[in-house]
C-alpha cells in the first residue's frame, strides 16, 4: 500500500484541548517516502519568500501520489468528520531554523474544515494550546512521514516553534482540505 489511508478512521481520533486530530506514522510507504524526499532535497527551489516566517517551495513528488489518491483520502476524511471536502489544496513549506508560526486557529479559511501536515523531516511538530495566550502547550507530530490531520475550530489554537524551538529547517506538505474547488486558469 502506497498510502495508509485506512488509518484515517474514527478509531484513531484523539483530542487535544477540544480539537480532534489523527496522527499517522509512516503515512507513505517508507521506501517511497525516503526515495522521493531524497530526490526532492536535491531539486527543490523557493517559489515564494514573502510569507510571514516561512517560504513556499516547489512541488514535492509525494504530491503526485496525494493527487492520485485524493478521492480515497477525501472520502475517508469526510466519513470521519462528517464533512464534504472536495479538494486537497497542498503546498510544500519551509520554516527556516529559528523561525516560529505564532498561535492561530486557521478559521480565516472559511471553506477549510480540516487541515493536514505531512512532516518531511525530523523537526518540531505542531503545538496545540488551550487558548490564544499559549497556555497548556502540547506538541504533536514532527517525525518524517507522519501525517497530522485536525479539525479546524474556533478553539483549535496551534503554533510551530514556540514550545519545541525549531532547531533545523522544517519541511512540510501543508494540506487544506477544502469544501470548494479552485477554478483552473
């Protein structure tokens, strides 16, 4: 199996500060993941360095596999959270060592009820907080080939690099599971 989509199920839901999430180890076949990411590290380039604290990078070969299995993945996510997501808008991001993403909840994307983070290297995970002040921080994920999916809510406060300082560049594939489909130009 190239992807462990079967691990996206109600039985694997955990809750952190009221936010439901699923954390899957070895989401991709480990050999596929290792080969694709080693190749990527030789070829990637920055596509946008004007973002607050992080950069967008060129497409990752694993995104092609995500696209191939998008329908199955969306079906599993929709079943788990009774949602109607129709597209996985993915991008590769680099958070340079020492940078942070401050506490936020992602509710400004009104059509994105589920977020996903595929960790590409051994770096800091995603820290969930009980409030916008950073109380009760709990770090989740951060290992290569781990997929974190979580329900976006008013109380799904999270950050990167505040608890577990970002000592190395952090490579991720960020997923926005969206209820709307982007028009192709």
